[in-house]
C-alpha cells in the first residue's frame, strides 16, 4: 500500500474552462488568507500544497468551477498492486466497486488482482460525475485519480443535481432575463474576493441567480436591481424559494430588491457604499447563427454604450478599491469573433483591469456550439 504523503496537498479536477476554474481557486485561497503553491498543473488537473486547506466538502460548496476535490493516498510503486491493496483494506467486506478516471486498462488489471485476493470486484468506467454519484463511490472511498504517479482519493464532487435544481427547478425563470448558470454566478462571486459581510450588488439581477448563489455561499448584505418589473418579481420568488428549500440561517440576512435603471442607479444607491458589483448585463438579442455581421456589429456598439453608461454610475457607488466582476459578451459570426472593446473607456472612468490571473485580461466562458461567449472581466476602482 502506498505510503501516505502530506495531508496538506489536494488535487482539483477543473471544469471545462480551465483558466476560469484556476482563477476561482486562486481567488478562494486569497480570500481566506491561505498561502498555497501550485506543484502540478496539466490540462484539467491541478495539485496544490498549502499550510492549511479547508475540508474538501466545505470547499466544494463554495466553488462553481471545480469537478472534483481529491486528497492524497500516496506515491505508487506498483500501480496495480498498491491500489488493489488499498481497496481491499478500505472496503473490508462485500463487493468492491471502484473507478479510476482515465485508466480503464489499469482498472481491469486491478479487478483481476482483487479476485486473486478472493474479493468480488466491479470496475466502473466513470466518465462523468453523475456515474460517481449514482454508484456512491465517494462515500466508499473508491473513486481514484492518478496524477504524476500519485494516487488521490476523491473526497467531494460537484453537486450537479443541486445546480440543475437551482437552474431549472426554481419558480421564477425567464430565458430572456435569467440565463446565467448558477455555477458561473458562484465563480464570479469568488472572483470578487469579498468577505461574507461585504455589500454585494447586482444591478442587472434578472431572475436573481447572483443573489441566490450569494445567499447560499453565506453572504448577508446583498442588493439586486433590474429595469424589468418581471425580473424583480422572479428574483423575489427565487429568494423565497432558496430560503424555504435550503437549511439556511437567515437571521442576519439583509437583502434589498427593487426595479431601477442601472444607467441612473446612483440615484438609488449611496455613494461609496458598495464593496463589489457582480453582474451579467443584458447581452443583446438571442442569436441563431443567421445574423449578418453588420447587424451584430451594430448591436455590439449599442451594448457598449449601455455598459459604459453603467460603469459611469458604478464609479459613484463602489468604494475605493472595490471591484466590479462584469460579463461582456462576444459574438461568433461566420467563425469570426465580434468583440466589444470597453477596457480603455472603463479605465478612463477610474478603474483598472485586475484579473486574478495577471497574465490574462479576462476569462472566457464559452462552448464551441454557442454563438455568444461570455468574457468575465474584473475591474478595481482606483
């Protein structure tokens, strides 16, 4: 059986947008004043070492862009025999069901070794999180990751059913005003790096995804506004639904929701009173892939005016050194991106680009099949 390595190492299996997931983890450790070092990074696998690490389950509840969090078993001298020995000990009776991500041939060999030890075994080719959850492999300690010839045991997986429920099962859902995925809302909240008692504000709140995810993450001073009356009604429904369906202590929860135009929001919000703005604004009309380049460029210019008008207001209400985590769309037309260049104008208003990954200007959230990509920008008021 492999020798145990230090318990302060953790393996993260990152989501589809690797840079975005990496930035979120860095932001999480920064927010919690935890020093850490990246000791391995390749494709979607990240190993960190830290003096202190939060419990994997607790961390998973705070991260939107991580698929798995694993803790070390140890270096492998003989992969097949070491893992078979571990499984034989960790599941002392009954049938051993296990998975090893990306190592199907090894899994079959381990199954044979377990049978030679007199154990009934089933190797599960777990291609996704749902398979791991369905077969209860995390609780059994039987989902294994191999990285840099180290064995890691999965301790927490992304709660995909909860995300689906909060996305599609909430009572107020409008495809026109509320399409921000809950996991992306969590990532954006983390990128803001704000303490739990900070004032968070979403001036384009739609059906309240940022609001409800912030509540679940433990924030207690949250403001939401939108120009749409329907959006605010949906937000109120969804906040009530979150309160009623999740075991939350809402004693100190302070939420304000109201209808207002983000372009004149300083009329409603006091100057220098907001720690962070976290928002997905209006991204334009839905795109189907048949739009002309000219029409999309026109829409991009109109959206730029909207966003700069909003940032002119943000300057008044955000505290010094406060941040705005803000989505700016880009549009795919005939395999070419049409982008909205706001950075120079936003900088002139008194903000600086402050991406968590300093080598990046922004972080992209996009699937190749989509016509609209989301650029996640982080601006600091200076």
